[in-house]
């Protein structure tokens, strides 16, 4: 049994393709997924914050300044996804030479960013929307309102750190 | 670098001198007024009828000025640009100029003029809206070619105007012929998705026709009342609309002439607001039959000036000064070195420190600068930001708080230059492309190898541990000074033993000065001490054991997880570099398109791209270090809940009082 598993592991490690895809394709898919997750989450998150902010701006256009950073905060997850996608070809250059096994590892390493950034950006958007409502009533508390959504981002940051750490282990 | 000592101040004056004293205190801006509590001798002041009248008068005048400002803003020919909406105009002046602000403005006349102009504009607007509505309605019947007043029924038949959806017209026509054959349908025009038509019908069939109309989602419409043919009337309306325009322009021209009053109105509004606040503050005073007592707090810095100026008001004024008593809750005023002062507003964002607390602004300032610098971490961006913040501070009309923020960010940007040099980050240019001189200054390149990436992460964790331990140190000091020496030695001392003692021992083990068991022994002793002593507050022995285990777990795991949180600095710094690198790569790709267009496109991508990169990372570089300060650092020691020292004065966001002249 153990011998059979070791043989499977060896075949996967040395195979040119896995699941019909080369290592290059797996790595690119991982990077792309990271950006898709982060980018989609950020777009949705910013939209949530925008809904509330636009309502406030209709009533009081002077609040644009304090509201802008609060609306922009959920945009960072998209950037984390982007960084991950860019790091893949930088750290595993030349990407075309990467084995299927290594490509798979890169793919799995990208998943924390892909999923965590997707969800955290959406929830950060909801949190930003609440903060925007706070600014509508008490503009002087804009500083505190900016910090609260940043707490949600912790897990997006951790996912990026984990992904980068896993990359270093593959290299 | 501390919480400034304050003196409890009581001013007792004859009632006749009250206004004079309050005016002086407001000009001085050094006394934080607190409500006087009732006792056997003093009762809380009720506003006199003339003061209540004055208060109402100021509220009324503020509403008048608000109307004027709103009206002038709404009818301004040139709308305010993006920056104008972001940055409000500021009005620097002396306190005496501010107090005389009303003299330069005839508000009553201005109000009467603007009210008249507003009425004229409303009449014009209403007339225009009515004419445009009529024109739109007439537009549906232009093909009729006859005066609409002539489209009417007789004694036994009527004419109904209706609109039917084009897609329903055929079905509607068929059903109308089948259900009410004694009607005639005249299709007049098609506009958008509708066919406008006239239905000639017998009076008694009107209900049936209405039913058919509703079945097809059609509706009756009213014919505009005019004796003219639709086209002729439309031409008339256009003439009337054109005639309204010069009148509207004339009124707007008159409004434009009034725009010069806006700065003075803004200042006057602030003046009225300050007077309203002044009367509001009077309700905090205490009174006897013939005197008024004003209680408050004055800082040691403001004391000599306050005493001198109050003594100048009258000889018949008693000024008592005392140190805060046990039961007093004095407001908190921070006193810091000039370069640290800009960071006070960031500390206060969390909440001013408790008055018995250590003022951590200097620690906050150093760590915030370092973290901000680490997040930007690029020489080029650092230089651009330093220059931009300095220029903004100098040339843009910001208030004190924003100027303080810009100063704090300037320091942080200077640190970004330092970290950029150390990590070989120059506008995101790839390290191997940099000149040897720049590369040789770098000590850390996070993308060079897996090991260097891990080293940078380790540096972040180390910075975090130092940051958090400095917070523990502050708490140790507070406990020690408060006489809780045992608590200080156990609660904070053991943390130091574990992380500082254990860390030093670990390093000595690594360089083979000490054997491993010694380091293990130091860390083990600290953890054992925590297990035994952290539960000392519990009443029973099992309680002590359970609390000890729980507290030890919380302290050790909390510290480790908090330290990991600092790796975000690496992630944010890397984000700045990577985006810059991608922008440079994109610019490099378009360079070869053509000799001129390629260069132009490259410059465009570089300028727009790097500007975007700086702006987006500026947000993260501000928010995340602030979070590390508020959550990880303050969480170790900081007790907020202090009352901010807010002296009675001119509290305005747009009027900048020249303190030297006003003093």
C-alpha cells in the first residue's frame, strides 16, 4: 500500500503534466485565480461602500474628502491578488520550465489569496458602508471610521503573507 | 512628552463684569470651563431674559447667514472645482478683526436683496417649467393641424384623447371596433413607444371605451388648453422661453455681484457661532446674589497669561488657583516636543489618555514613522511625498489638524527614503538594473531569495515585538508609579523575562555562547512564573490554577499572534514595489512602438502609473500602521477616557486666529 502511494507520488512529482495541464498552466491558473478572487471581491466591496457614500454625497457633497478613503479601502484585496499574480512569473522564472508538481504547488499556494481576499473584500465593503454612515452623522470621527474596516483586512493581509511564504518554500 | 499639569481655576466677579470677563476668556483661549456644581452658596446659573433673547437672536442670524450662503452657492455661475470642494477657504485674521467681522457687512440689506432675487428666480423657474411642460404635451399633437380648443364633442358624442403603446395599437383597434363599434379612432402621432390618438364616441359608450383602454395598458391624456394650432403655440412658447432667459441672466448677474460677500459671510457665521457658544457656556457658571463664579482648568503654560489678562479686566475680580483634588477629573492637555506635536492628533483619534496615564505620543510618533516608511519603502516615492507634503503644507489653506497630519506624513515619507535605500527600491526599478552604488547601499532585498524574504518577515516580527514590549514597559512604569510594584514585576516583568530574556538567551545560544538548556530555562522560568502567578487574583486554589493557565495562554499566544500581524508591513511594502515594477515593465513595452509616440506613451504610463501607485499605497501606509498602533500597541497598556482640554475660545475650522496678535 505504502509502496503504491510512493509510486503515485513519484509519478506525480516527475510527470510532465497533471490533470492534462502542464506546470506552467497550473501556475498561471493559480496566479489568475488569485487576481480574479481579489479583483472580484474588491469590486463588490467598493460597490457596497459606494451605495451608501453616494446617498450621503447627494445630501452633503462636502463629505467627499473624508468618504473617499473609506470607499477605497476594499480595493486593496484586488491589489493583493494582483501582487500574487505578478509574483508567480517573477519568483518561478522561467515559468515555462516549471514541472507539473511544482506548478500544482504554486496553484495551491495561490488559493489563500484567491478565496480570503474575495470574501474579506466583500465584508470589508459592508464594514466600510457602515463607517460611511458613521461619517455622515459625525464627520469629525472620520479617522476612527477608517480604522474599523481595516480590521477586516487583517485576514486578507495574512492570506497574502501565507501565499508568499508558501512560494518561498516551493522555490 | 507628558500630560501637562493643570490648575483648577475659579474666577469670581460681580455680575456687571461677567460679559467682560467671558469676552476676555474667549479671546485668551486658555481656560477649559467646567459646570459649577450647586452648593449652599452657589446655584447653577439660569440665563437672564436678555441673554436668552441674545441666544435666540444669534440662532436666528445664523439661519439667515446659512440661507445667504446656500443661495449664493446654489446660484453661482462657476461651480466649485474638485479641490475647492475638498479644501475649504481659510480666513487668517487677528482676534480683534474677528470680533469686528459684523461691521463690514450689512446683512439685513443683503438678506432682503437675496430674498428678492430668490423670489424672482423661483417665478422664472416655475414659468419655464410650466411652458416646457405645455410644449412637451403639444409636441404630441402637432400633426393635428387645427386648434386644440376645437377638438371637443357635442351634445351626444365626445372626443377622448389617449395614448396607446405602439405594440398594442393593432389589438386595441380591433377590440375597440368589436366591443364599441359606434366609435371612430384617429391616430394622430407616434412619439417614442406611444401612439397618440383621438377617439370619437357616443357619451353613453365612454365607460366601455375606458375599459378597453385599460385592458391594453393605454391611458387617457388631457389635451393642452390652447386656441392655437399646436405648432403655432409651440413657436409662441419658444419665444416666451427665449424671453425668460435674459431675465434669468439678469437676476443671476445680480446674484453674481453678491458673491463677493461670501468670505465675509463665512467669517460672520463663525462669529455668530462663537457668540452662541459663549452664551451656552454661561449656563455652566454658578451665581450668588451679586456675583458670578466661573470654574475651569488652565494649563501651566497658559497660567501666567491668564492671570495677567484677567487682572487687567478689573481689580474687583477674585482668581483662585488650586491643584486638582482626589475627586477632580481635570481635562487632559498633552505637551510634547515640537517635532512630536503633530502626532498628538493621531493619538487623540483613539481618545485622549487617562490623566493618570503616561503620554505615549513620542513612542507612537517614532513607530508610526517607521511603519509608514516601511509600507511605502521606496526612495523615489519617499522623495516625491516629502516634497508634495511640504508644498501642500506651505501653499494650501489647511487648518491646524490637517497641517499636523501632513507634517506627520512628511516624517513618515522621509523614513520611506531610508527603507527604500536599505531595500534597494527606487521607483520600483528591478534591483539588477540599478547602478552599483544604489545596490551596494541595500542590506535587504526581499525578492532576492527565499531566505531574504523570510529575513524581511522576521525583521517585521522583531519590530513588532520591540513595539509591543515598549507598550508593556509603559504599563510597567505606570504600575510602578502607582505603587503596584508586585503587579508590575509579575504582569509585565515576566513578559520581559520571556521575550527579552528568552530572546537574548536564544541569540547567545545561536552564536554558541550559551548552551541550549540555558535559553530553555529562561523561557521555561518565565512561563512557569506566569502559570503560578498570573492567577493570583482568584479566590480559590483551583481558580488560581485555571486563571493562571488561561492568562498565560492568552499572554503568550496573544503576543505571538500580534507579532505576526506586523508582517503586514512587509506585504504592504512589497505591494508598493511590485506595482511600481509592473508599471515600469508596461512603460518599457510601449517604448518600442515608435520613436516619438513610444517615448510619449512611456512617460504617460510612468507618470499616471506611479501617481496611482503612490496614492493607493498611501492609504494602506496610513491605515495599517495606525491599526498596529491602536490594536497591537495601545492594547498592551493604553487607558483612554481622558477628557480633551478644550478651552473656551474661537473654535472654527475656517477662521485662523493669529495667536500672537490675539494674545
